[in-house]
């Protein structure tokens, strides 16, 4: 290399780096000479050779193109270009500063091999040190890196990342705290309702958990999802099931008519026998009177003591047919109807036809009972009822009971995933039986639960309640989507039930507390009108 290539033009050095190099050179020179530091760089326009203590440059004609110290500390933020274009365009540096880069130098321009020259940072290679850089390394790496202010950009990125982590952690802690308090205080409401209630609907379980013999296709209809029920309980299958109920009802009605005729004949025969016995008794009394014998002593007012309880009298009454023993069971409880969908799988019908299935089964059973009554001519077969779809109760403000959370109004918005009454009522199932839970709604309509992770990427997503996957899930680049946890469906579903106070004789009654006190309180339980859970 000739002298020109070694001591090439110094315009490859950025302004900020050049000012730092000049300042460090002046400070070191002043220390060696025993004097005080030189003039302020921000107020003077001094040639670069004089600042570095070097002899006149062999390229004197290009000295006027050298960078001058800046009057302010402002700098160009190249990150805007990186955000807009995705990268920073760079090119190989044409000029190379003195060998050694930004190291300390003497007045004669020789590189000082002091502690800065021999210093080494952990996990840093020698080629990454500008002091030890050669011409090629400077042109292709250190020159473009310093010209684009890459170290400063890295520090600013690191500061912004730390700030984002701090904000994400703060948001995460506030959200978890609000959710925990909301869950605990609403559990108190649930416990209070369970204390006052005489019964409540237990969790539905698969029949195969009761006995191994119920691990079959017919027993699993009630636990099938709606998607599978649509494949099994088609319109043709349900129509055939209703026709089977009609045919069985006609046969049962004929049997009941013959049974009624036989009972009438037995009653007439009994009445004839009783009349015959009374006639013989009267004839015997007449003979005894004609023969002068005393008549039979009769006490019509004599009664035997009765020590039976009301329950004993109730049990002593004739039960009659099993399917009408309690007066409201219906004819469909006979063994003849076993296995039919409208009789043994009302829960599956309610899941298949939300808001109509159970009402359809109950109305059809009532009509079948009326059609099975004995008589001649026989009544018409039961017709298929047309139930109306039930409207969802308007869970307006105040109708849905929800515990108040001890959180300030300023922090409540930070509690993400906190669904309000309107959101819950749109997906909640209505309980129509007092001791049986309603079937779960279609899983496609259930709420998506977004993963709550202490991470800036996750905490910056939209956590509003929604039931379907949309384009909002596609955030950032492909790597961001790969690192982002997708929302999942919940394994439980909310249920709207009426409060216990709505059916109590004494609405203001509350269970007696012990000396220590017992916690009271249920999340999402409705007020006086049909409501919440």
C-alpha cells in the first residue's frame, strides 16, 4: 500500500465520531504536555490535522471537504428510514482514516498502544474493534456502521424495548389483578346463592361414567356436539321418530280401551254379587223374624279408631297405571317408547334445536298422553307441535347480578378480558329445568380466550371479546404471527339462571352466619326476572 491508500481522505469518518476522536486527541495531547485542554470544539473551526496532531495531509486539496465539528448535539435518527424501507441502504466507504481507526494518537500521529488498545469486551471479536480495524474491515464494516450511527440506533432500540417490556408488565399485572378480584368476588355471590338454594343443577356428565354398559352410541347422544348431532338427528330421522310415537300411541290407546272395558265389566259383576248378597241377607232376616228369633244386632254409628298418618293414607290409595301414577308423567314413560329420540334424548334435541327441542318433546309427550286415553271412537293421533323460538331475556343494566370489584375506575379499563353483561348474555345458555343444566351452545359461537402473556407482542393485541377468528389475528410479519399464541375456545360455558330470591316465600331471608363469619357471594346471576349465572 502506498502512502495515499494508508493516509487516504478522512471524509469516511462521521461527524459525531470525528468530533469524539478530535476531542480525545486534544485531551490526551494536553495531558502529555502538562497543560490544560484545548479550545472548545463546538465554537471553533479547526483543521482536522491540527486537532489530531498530525502533519499536513498529503491530500491538501481535499482538506476543505473534511467534516467540521457540529454546533449542536442534534443528530439524524436513521430509524425512520429503517421503519419506512425496512433496512438502511449503505455503500462501501471510499476513504480510510489513519490505520487504527479511532485510537489515541501522539502528536506525530503514531497509535498509542495503551489500555484502550489492549482492552477487550466480553463476547467481542478483535475484528469488531475499530481501533484494531484494517483498511478492508473499515471500508466494509466499521465505516458504514459508524456513518449510519448503528451503535446509537442499537442503544435507542434497546431503551425502547426495555420501556415496552415495562409497559407490558404493568398492563399484565393490572389485568391479572382485576381478573382475580372479579373472579373471587363473583364466586362469593355464587356461594351465597348456593347457601340459600334447596337444589341446583349439577354438572352434566357422560352416561358412560356411570356404568360401562352405557358406553354405547345411543347413550352418547346427549354428550355429542352440535356438529355431530346435525349428522345424526336429521329431519327425516326426527320425522320417523315422531311417526313411531304415533303408531305406538294408537296401539296403547287400543289396549287402554280394552282394559277400561274389562274394568267396567268387572265392576258390574261386583255390583251384581253385592246385590245378590244383600238380597240373601234380607231373606235370612225375614225368616228369623217369622221364626220368633231375635234379629241381628246392628250398630251403624260404630267406627273403628284410625291411627293412620296422611302419608300412610296416600300410600294406601290405588296407584293405577304406572304412566299416569303421578298425573303428569305421561304415556311416553312406558317401556314401549324406550330408545326414541323425543323420549330418551330430550337433551340432545335441545342441543340440536336450541330453544325449541325440549319444548317440542314436552308438547309431543302431552299430546301423546291425550291421544292414548281410552274411549270409542279413538282420539286422533298426536300432531307435531310447532313451538315458537324463545326470545332471549333482555339482561339490561341491573337485571344481571354481578359483584362489585374493589378496583378504581382508572384501572378497570386495563383489566382486559373482562366481559360485560351484554357480551355474556349473547352467548350464555338459558336454564329451563330447575335441577338440570342446559346443553352447551355451539362451540363456534363461544367466546375466544386470548392468551394473557407478560410479553409486549401479546399485550399489544386487541383483547376485545369476539367469537370468530378474523383478520385481526394477523398482526405484524410472519415471525410475529408464529410467536403469537392463538386464541382458544373455552371448555366451559356460561349459564343464565334465575336468582333464588325470585322463588322464595321470604325474599329477605338469609342464612345465619357463624361467629367467625362465612363468605357470601356468584358470578353472573340474574335479578328478579330470569337472569344470570
